[in-house]
C-alpha cells in the first residue's frame, strides 16, 4: 500500500469519530497493537530527543524498504508513534523522504496535542526521515 493510501485510510477512520476522546482511544489502541519492543533496544542511542516522554525508534532495511520498530513509555505517545509507523513502515527511503504527511493536519492531530507532544511528534518524524536519508545515501 502506498503512503497516501494509508493516510487516506487513517483519515477515514478518524473522520468516523467526532469526539476527541474516542480519537484518543483509537490512538491508544494503535499503540497497544505495536509489536513487542526489545529491551536491548531501549538505549540512549535509540531515544528520540525532543520528546517529553521516552520514545525509542530503530530502523533497518528489508528488501529495499525501511522497517521501523518503536515504543514509548506513555500510552498516548505510543499511539502517535504507532500511527507514524503505520504510514511510513516498509516504504522505500525515497517514498518516505518525499512523502507529504497530510493526514496529521486532516485529522487535526497537532491541534489536539499539548505543545510538548506536538514537538515530540515533529521529533519522531524528523528521526524517521533521517533514518530514510541514511538508507537512501547508502544506496547511491
């Protein structure tokens, strides 16, 4: 599935919920569905700077696509990172780098986050794109 197709799915899922408490519950469900994150990966090297909560993200290449794993110690933030993984996971580095992540604005996510969580969202996105940039530069 393309990044835009996944974003459109997310927009549809969120638009079915008019109450933000229901949307927060959906985010928490996304976080609870993340695969188990290895304790050995909970290192400072994988910790995202700029997040108030602890967020760890790792990345590797699998068959020409970037595969991310992530976790957080905060349930809502874990849901946010799960949402980002849903969109960007197992996409090519170039697709990740050129992606317009319009779903964030269309579901009004940023405006319903505290300023520190909004900064954390940007920090997570930045790190995920940096991983993609590193993998793209290795290919060339």
